C-alpha cells in the first residue's frame, strides 16, 4: 500500500510539473529553458535578471502545480480505497 501511494504521489507530482511548465513556462512567446528555470543561486546580476524577467514567478507557479499534483496523488489512493 505504501509503495502504491509513493508511486502515485511521484507520478502526479511529475504530471503537475509538466502541466505547470506547459501552462506557465512561456516568457515572451517562447518556453524558458529548464536550465534557466531551475538554476538557483548565481551572482547578484543573475538574480536581478531573473527577478525582472519574471522567471522567479514562473518557477513558483510551476512548483506549485507540482505540489498540487503531489497532493492529488496522495489523496486519490485514499479516496479509491474507500470504494473497495
């Protein structure tokens, strides 16, 4: 049961991240590269660019979609268990 729940959480989190990238990953009509989206740290100039360009906001939206997917993945097996 625990293995099934972990797989469900992982699968739905990945699906949420993919959906989030599909919906929110565009900036200026083009998709932002994954390397740019998930690069943390850097110098002050890079941080300022990401902040001004809105990349931080995109990243937060995409990660929120992944978190929502993980929650759905956790609740779905519990809901299906009630019907058995």
